[in-house]
C-alpha cells in the first residue's frame, strides 16, 4: 500500500453529477492516481444538505459504478459530529498507511481553505488540487510552495444546486447526472421537499 497514489474527493454530492466524475477522472489521469475515493460528507459544517446522508451515499455508489478505479468511503458519515477535511484525511491515512493523497475540490472552495478546521495541518496530509473552469485564477494565501495546484476542466459548468432546481421545476437532467442516479432521484422522489 505504501506506493498508492489516491485521489480524495469529498463533498455533499447532493446530488453527485457528471462535473464531479469528469473532475475526478481528469485529476486521476493528470496525477497518475491508482484510484479516487469519493467521501460524501456526514454533517457538513459549512453548508446544508437537501437529502439524508443515506441517499447521498447511495447516489455516489451508483455514480461511480461506471468507473472501475473509483471507490466510495462512508468514513465521514459514520463518524459522529461535523465533517472536517482534516479528520477525513487522518482517517484515510490510517486506512491506507504510506499512501500519497491528492485532495480534489473546487477551486472556489479551496480559496477558503484557511477557514477550514486545523488548516495548517492539512498540508502534511495531502496535496490539494483545485479544479476549475478555464480562466479561473487560484490564490491560496499562506499555503506552502507546491502544496496546491490548479487543474482547468472545461466540463465543470454544472452544479448540484442547479440540478436540484431543475428537479423542482420539472426540467430534464439528461446529460447532467448518470442514468442510475437519475433513476434513484425519481424512485425516491428526492428534492421535492419530502425526504
């Protein structure tokens, strides 16, 4: 396990969509990763979720089933209390001793990393990859040299909030989420205010 290069993509995944998957695939290719682990948040401290952790975990598992090198971890869901990236990465280091981690997140989120819990300790736990649309500039004050990189991904024009709004208004989600996720959303009547 000591030679593993693992991507970590944490998020609410409410719902997971092709933007997440394309970003993970692009980072995996660019950094020659062995696998990408998707980690749905249990209780995010910075934002609310519209659906339960159970639904978000199920949708994530369905979405990554198309990608043999992707995995899902429920560590942030089973851990009590708020979800913090520092805890996620520490737990993954225990699970995969000696592995090298690449934390994948949106460049906009990464710009606020100094507000994250124990942000000064994060740099020893992973290399941070900010994914963005072309033309976005990334500045992460106080980050060690080489600890953060930016990867431009043209397909990042979709957001989970946009998808939730489309469900409410009855618009099609085709091309935004994998078919299995779309079926799950409909079967469980998600994003209609009653889950």
